């Protein structure tokens, strides 16, 4: 294994934190970036570096990349992990909240990628690893804005991969399935505030009940399964373009690819 300089966003919790700590253990130089720097003490104790950064603030993104370059001289791998989910009926989600969903999941991700790419092009090597979701290939009720960002990320990553091939830079998409993180906890309460009363209340209650069952400890996968995909991609000379892992990921992506829309709709309802 070759030691590499890695910058990972969203490293204060869940999949990002777990991956950052394991990459440090594997011998890499890891910089974790997140808004909650106080949540990355274990990363520091493991020998990593922590940067306080809001992915939606351009000046903080620029400073974060500049810090890594000034201290290490290069960034070999960028792992775009920062993201969250806005759930609620399309009619109920304020456009301001929908815009922020895109600012974090797409535009913030795109900006930090733009900041890193000149250094990778100069080095004629590098990896961009984008954490998407099985939700980038399918859909769930009340998740229109979240799924829109993940569908966009899938297409954006495909275009980027073709553009960067000439420079020796790989673009990899990771598609997690149902992973036990803060994702469900952060998603459900705001969803019920937006759509828990009114015309979509019955659907919101059904989605909440189904999500709580789906994301229970016995029905979800641990973050380790995604960390393994990330480490495989980091270490591979020729990484796959996509890695799908975690409960339901491969099955759901396969089902969406081959089932007609109405049949897939019924499949989703059966899960609720």
C-alpha cells in the first residue's frame, strides 16, 4: 500500500468518521473536514488532521484545500462524503430548504472538487470518490429533493470521469444501501414537521414507520461495509467506477433497473 494524502468531507460522524479513522489506521495521511470540529477529536487522537469547514461556504472550502496543500504538497484522494437528506412532500418543502439540499449535496461538493483538481492535474494522478446512495438510482416517497441531488451526482460523476481520464484521475461513485448512521434520525423529525399534518399526513406516518423499521440495528448494515469499498477504491490501481454495498443496495438498484415503474412503485409501498 502506498501512503496517500486524503481529504474527506463530512468526517464528524457516521460513514465519514469511520472511513477517516480506518484510513488513518491503514497508514494514510488523512484530513477530515466538517462543520463540527469538536466531533473529530477521535480522528485527531488517531493521528489524523481535522479542519473546521462548512461545505456551502466558498471561502472555507478554499482555505481547507489550501491548508492541506501547504502542509502536504498534494492531495491524492478527495472523498466527497458530506451530505444530508431533506424529506417531506414536494408541496411542503420550502424552496429555500430545497436549495440548501442542493448547496450541500451538489454545489458544495462540486466546489471543493474544482479546488482540488488543478493539483491533481499537475500531478497527473488522483482519485475523486463521491459518496452517492442507492437513492441515486431509485426513489422513495417524500424524498424528491434528496433523490434529485443523488441522481444529479450520479450523472455529474459520469461526466467528470470521462473529462478527467486524460489526466490520470479516477472518479468513483459509492452507493450505500441502508446503513446505521445518524441519517434516519436527522431525516424523520423534520419530515414530520413538514408533512406530518395536512394532505400528506398518512403517507408521512407510513414513511416514518417504514424507515424506523428499515434503519433498525437488525435491518441495517454497519458503516464498515462502506469503509471497505472506500479503502478498496483508494488502494486500487484501477478502481471500479461504482461500488454498491449495504443492506438492500444491490437488490434495489437491480430491481429499479429491470422493473417497470408501476411495479417498482408497488415494491416501495410494500416496504412501508
